C-alpha cells in the first residue's frame, strides 16, 4: 500500500536484529564461544571439536527451536485475537494447552495406575510428545465439532475456556492422587523447555509448523475482512464457516505442535501481537503477520539467552523468563502510548 | 411492462420476514412486494421496531427470510453464493467495525476484496477504483488518517467510500444518518443522491429522517403496522400514507409542507 516504504525499513531492522540475536544466542551458554568461532561452527569448519559438537548438536537446534516457538506462538496469538475480536485472546484460548497438559498429566501422574515396569517405559520423551499432541488434538476436535454448530464466534471462545476448565479440573484430581516425584516431573514439563530436541524431532516440528504457517498466510486476506466484523466480512464474499475453520486449524497445528515439543509456553502468544501493533501501528495483516513472525522469534531468542544465565550451569525455566521480561515491556508500552492499538 | 421489468434490479414476491425459533416463527412483516428500479435513491422509513432493519438484513442475506422470494437481477437470492453476491451488493451497517486501527485507504481498499487474488494484491485497476471512490465521497484528504482519528460523520463517509469501491450495482445502508448532526444528516443523504445520479447505482437506505427523505428520494418504502408500501414520495403524500406512520396523539403530518408538526 501507499506507505510500504516505511515498513520496508522496519522489516530490514527486524531481520538484522533477528540475525544478531540468533548468533548471540548460540554464543552464550554454560561456556561462552566467541562470535567468530560460532560463525565457523555454523559452517562446520571449527577446529575445536568440543565446540563444534556443542554448536551443532545443542545450541543450533535450541536456537532454531526458539525461533519456531516464538514466531509460531506470536502468529497463533494474532490469529486468535483477530478471529475472536478480543485483545485478551492468545494461542491457547481454544484449550489447546490444557488438552496437552491433560495428556501429559495422564501419562506422568496417572502412570502409577499402569504400575511397575510399564510405567517407567511410558515416561519417555516421545510418549510425552505423543500424549501432548493427542490431548490437544482431542480438545481441538471437540471445539471444532461444537464450532460447526455454533454461529456466534464469541460462543466458541467461551467453549474453549470451558474445555480448559474441565481439563484443569481433571489434572487437579490426578495430582491429588500422585506422588511428590510425579508432581515434580509434571511441573517441570509445565516450565517449558527449548533444549533437548534432536534434529529428527526438529524436522518433524518444522514440517508441522510450515503447514500451519501456510494456512495462516492463506488466511491473511480473510483476516483483514474480519477486522470489519462478521457481517461486513460476509458481504465481501467471505465464507465465514470455512475461513473460521482454516484459522482455527492453523492455530491448533502451530500451537499444538509447539506445546507438544516445548511445553506450554505462556505469555509470548498474547504479548507479541500487541507489541507488534504498538510498534507498527497498523492492523493490516499483510504487514502484521510477517512482523509478528520476526518479532516473536527475536523475543524468544532473547528470553532463551537470559534463561541460560550466561557463564553458569543454571538454566531457568523459560516460562518464567518470558513473563518476567515480557510483562514489564507490555506495561511500559501501554503506559507510554496511553492508547492500546487493536 | 417488459421495458419496466428490465429496469427492476431488486424485487420481492410475497416476502415474509422475521425470526425463526424452534417453537414458532416470529413474523415481523409479511406480504412484502416491492420493486426497486436501477439508478434510483430509495428511502425506507417506519416507526421504531416496525422491522426496517429486519427487512434490510433479509435483503442483504444476513438473515434468512421466512417465506417468499427475493430476486436480484431476476436471480433468487437463496441461489446466489456469497462470493457472487459480494459483486452485486455492498452494505453499510450501523454496527461498529472491530478494529479502527486501519488507515482510511486500507479500509476503502478492503472493498476490493471480492476482486483481488488470494493474498489480496491490488491491481492498477483496483487502485484507480479506490482513488475514484475516495474522490466521489470527497475524502481524498483523509486517506492516510487512521479510522480512530475520524469523527462519526467522516467515518460514515469512509464506510460509504468502501461500499463504492466494492463496485456493486446496489448499495444498502442501514440508518446511515444516526449519530450525525443536522448538517451531516443532510450532507450524507445528499451525497447518496449524488452517487445515484453520477454512477447509476441503486442505493437503498433506512432512516428516521422522513422529511429529508421526502425531499431527496426517488422512491420511498413506508412500513406501517399493516402494510409495506413502495411509491414515489409525492404520491405517498397525496395518498396520506405518512399520516398513518405514527400514533396521532403527538405528531401530525402536514401535507402542504411535507413535514411533521407537534400537536398543540
């Protein structure tokens, strides 16, 4: 549109910042690796073999995970906020994370019910990923089934919240009957984690993410029509049911995959679209969607770098860092601008 | 007769409107037979709660009719797909848009959606139509403003420009003059008249500005408790239709001036 030029500069800056954050994120960790060596390591020409292994098998997958998680959650949040015309909506309003939590809770907390050797076999990494995916997928199916019957978009929002309450209640009951170790394990999953993804897992993650992203990009035009409200959107030739379905599917694919592989990471999905709107000062999704993608990736990389506590062996829970760093920024932006953009 | 038929763009046959509930149908109005001619400005008037909005919402396919037919260009509205309808009919509603964070230009450009590709790229032709719509409604100077910066009157003009950009033969407006001062009420209705004259579009609007509508409209649809009447304003006056619009205890229609007077 007519002011595309100014946005081009915004995007250029975001891209450069993203690249810098990506490199710095790989530099930092329990041992710091100099920037020059990191770049050599990325091309696989590093002489120090320990460093080469650290970069290739640990830090690079983790940085890529951070980018996928941050951008994915940001985009899902944006889709939900526009679909539900609600600035408080996030990627998990449809109950996706509570579904995943339920799946994981049944595996970890309910494993006592299966007993003995079988229980320890169950709690492997893949079983948790599968349980989380199954949980969120089942909740999603329920929401989709209901939403095809309901004409009002707002009702879907409430239904999603209700599904969340139900699953949370089941998790409470399960945890009441669990041992301390099981509870601890469940809570650790809830902290979220970007590390420990192998290249195989990462490629599956990436494939599903791209599929969801494709659906989201396909919805850009419809999202813009939806900014006018359902009736106007319909008068512009939009099939409400179909576009609603595509948007919900995109969100579930992205947010569900992320929750399965990295845990229920809060805050990013809610905050990134708001931060982006404040900076870009527009609701046009052709600009917002790529901006949210870049911005989410940057924020997640920064949060991950902080969570590593550079030069120490401690790794803080990523879920705490996102809110600790993010919430003050959102408050500061809103207070400074005195006006929320939506 | 056949020549007249060619000019009819929107027609209803024994249309009943209302709300379907599980137990029964709540009929709001029935036996509606109206014919709207091409290139005319048509005002829809009636008391509060008589069903003006219900009729408009039924005509634009936001809500289903109870029975009867709606024909647009001789095609049954129920058989028309929304994508097709979007190129024939555009709307301006009373409901607020969800986001006022778009610029005027972006908002008017949304009107081109039925014609753009899957990602919404504007062609040179689209841009020309958008600029022409902005000019017609006289808001070219506002195009870089954000919608939340506009007054109610300006916003109404922007929404009309958006409907113009959709490039449809029919534009339907639901109470475009609410919340506006007397000057802007007249301005908006005069603008609608100008648009029908200059572009040949058919514009149907509902309004409580009966006196302005009488002066500006080519045709008026009057909804009373018993009937829906469609005729030229001067005929409606001489038939004494406006006197039946409201209960007579408070206001009276004066045929000689075409306006309402408070009974003393």
